[in-house]
C-alpha cells in the first residue's frame, strides 16, 4: 500500500508538470510565426506532426508495457521528453521545431498510456476518484503553465529559455524516478479474439469515435489556438491573452474535479448533454459578443470539463468483450480526427481568418452532442 501511495503521488506530480509544459505551446504560436516566418497553415502542420507522434506511441506504448512493464515505459517517456526540450531550447529553424514536437508527443503519449493503464490498478477501490484527481492535476498544471508562461513572456523571457528550464525540471523528475518503486502489474491479454475488422464495422464504435474525436478537437483547439485568436483579432498582449486562457483551464480544472460527483448524481448521458449544451452556448455568445464578452469563452471551460473521462467510462460500460482493445482503437481514431481538423484550422485561419475559423469549436461540440444523443438511444444500459 505504501509503495502505491508513493507511486501515485509521483504520477500526480508528473501529470501537473506535463500539463504545465505541454500547454505552453498555445502562447508560443504567435511567436513561432514571427521567429520562423511561417503562417497558420504551417502551424497546422506542426500540430498535425505532434498528433502523429501521439497516435504512433499509443500503439507502441501498449506493446512496450505488455513486454517490459510500466517502470520502463515511464523511464523512456522521461528520456524522450527531456531530449525534446533540449532540442527545443536550441531549434534554429521550423523543421527542427517539428522534430522536437514529434519527439515530445512520443514521450507524452507513452506517459499517458502508462498512466491510464496503471491508475485503475493501484487502488482498486478508488478508481473513479483517482482518475478524476489525475485529470485534475493535468488541468491544474495547464492553468498554471499558461498563466506563468504569459508572465515570463511579458517580462522578456524567451520561449527557448522556458523550454530549457522545462528540460531541467524533467531531469529532476528522472533523478527522483530511480527512487520510486512501481508495483508489478500483469497486463492480461484479454483481447486476442477481438478482430480489428469487426471493431471498425461496429456502428457504436464509429459513433464513439465521432463523439470523442470532435470533443477532443474542441478542447485542444482552445489550448492551441485561443491565445493566437485573441492576439490576432483583439490585439491582446501575451499577458492579457494568457489570463483568459488560464481562466478557461482554471474553471475547466474545477469542473473536472467536481465532475465525478455530478455525473454520479445525474447520470453520464444527462450530464454530458447539459454540460455540452451550456458550453456550446457560452462559447458561441463569447464569439458573437467579440472582445466585450470574451470572458464567456473562458467560463465555458467548466462545462467542457467532464467530456473525456465521462465518454471513456461510457465506452467501458458499453463493450463487455475486448473493451481495452476497443477503447485503444477509439482513442487512436480520436487523435486522428484531431490531427486532421487541427491542420484544417491552420489552413482556414489563413483563408477566411481566425475569427470565422474559431466557430469550428462550438460546431464540433454540437455535433459531438448530437452523436451522444444517438448513442444514448442505441445502448442497452442507460447510464
């Protein structure tokens, strides 16, 4: 039990720092455009390459964990992340930046799949609480990262310097790692009889891919593009833009922390339908009201919060056979949707402008909501 507590505290700290460092990128996008003389389409390519790295190691990471265990997966995750930050702190051109972002997402993906598979096993009696706390830690790190990054940039600290110090922080995590004992977890290969072709032919799988994929795109687009949107359209400086972006993820984090209790009280589908409806409404009003009502976009973060963990729980309760394998396919396809749409956002930003393109976020969330309604009417167990 003591080993598990120490391990989970280490994972929580790891999660906070990953959230901090991964979401600095949104504030760096306008600077990347100036430093490397690139447009929004090239930024879209950067986000696509990042997603590709994440998707790739969702598969490789699972194989690595099955063969060598979680400890080795976390070790390689740290090595990849540290390497990426060392490259980013030097990055003389856009192509080196792409390489570093790809390597960084390999490491984050490896950490993600390791954490998603070990958390439910560390404390069997408190799975829901631990999973919500894990997402809370990530959201807390995200909010703090965006706020402090804005302050550092305002005070003249270069983005390469910030990435260098991130590398130092992860190096400290690596040193601490050698003193952490992770429990041995046997990964049961329960999915051997589930065939890929049968999974992708399942209508419910397709619907879950659409619902989760469009939700994830909406959430990550805010992290990646919201600062660029405010700076481009309303001429905010980085400090002011980071304040609104940080507020979004602050209320997002609070919502994710409280969301487990809300979902259990009112039901999974009912909670998602209400939260997504309010999120889309507030976000759209914030866009229509422009600069005067932009705070509504930040407030909508609370209602974005429960999407990912709640949909994942619904998937696990819908498929009784091969659910681990099915969930892996759904998440990989979700990342593919986000990758394609992120590239589209970059392209449309250059063609029709950032303001009109940003309406893709509430539109995607509404389509995700309608898909969830379709799923709710098709599943046997009413959650």
